[in-house]
C-alpha cells in the first residue's frame, strides 16, 4: 500500500469511528406528550461533531435532530465541558442566543456551521481532536438525549472529501473560532 492509500484508509477508519459514536446508545428519545395533531415526538440525533476549539474560552457543536413524530423544541443543552452552554442562531455576522429551537414534526433540526448551533462558553478545559464531549439535549416534550460528540480538527468540514466528512448538507465555513462574531 502506498502512503496516500494508507492515509485515505486511516482517515476513512477514523470517520467510521466518528459515525459509530454518533449512533450509539442513548441517541434517540420518544415522548408520551402529543403535539396539536395528537402525535408524540420521536427523536434521533446524528452527525454530531465539535471542531477542536482554537482557544480555551469557547467552542461550538453541530448535529442533526431527526423527528419522525410530532413537533417538539430543543430547549437547552448541558455538558461537563462548560457550565455556560446555550443555543445560538447566526444572523448575518452576529450570533444571537435563543431560548429554544423548533424540531418540526416529521422533519429535522439541523445545527450547522453558519446557522443554529450549540455554544460552549468558559470551557473547563480545551478538548483535543479525538476526544469525545458528552452533552445532554433537553426537549420540551421528549426525554433528554445524551450524545457523545467527537472532537474533530479545527478545519473539519462535513461532506468534504479532504476531511472525510459524512454530511453532504453542509457547505458553510466553520465555527471553531467565534471571535469574529458579535454576541447579542
């Protein structure tokens, strides 16, 4: 095997491990609280990752919450990485804190670079590439979901061959460094 093939094989193996971490136990939830149409949410989390933070002050995380049931809302996120974890949306070049994000019935909530995301402020330590950060997603109706979020390189971009990404829906630049954004 030549060096390029070996590198590609190793990168594919790392990505497969990252995907396996996204689909592990505890990544789905249901509820007995129906929406207005009488359907309870049925949620599943996929594609979770955190670009390695460039500072020890803040980090962002991205994932998709798929819902095959009734409507719900992501209301908060908690993690041992930080006591200050919040939901943000990006409007123009400014990030804005939001109290919740809708998880549509029969749809998906995508937390992606350049849009809605999880923001960690005042990190207790700077996670390194290859680590996993445990987060717990809290919803208005469904039970909480615990997700092991793999830390990727600071330049990781899902869906790009160079990084071995696995989410073809993204094309935005990263949020590993939030210093250029204004916080509201």
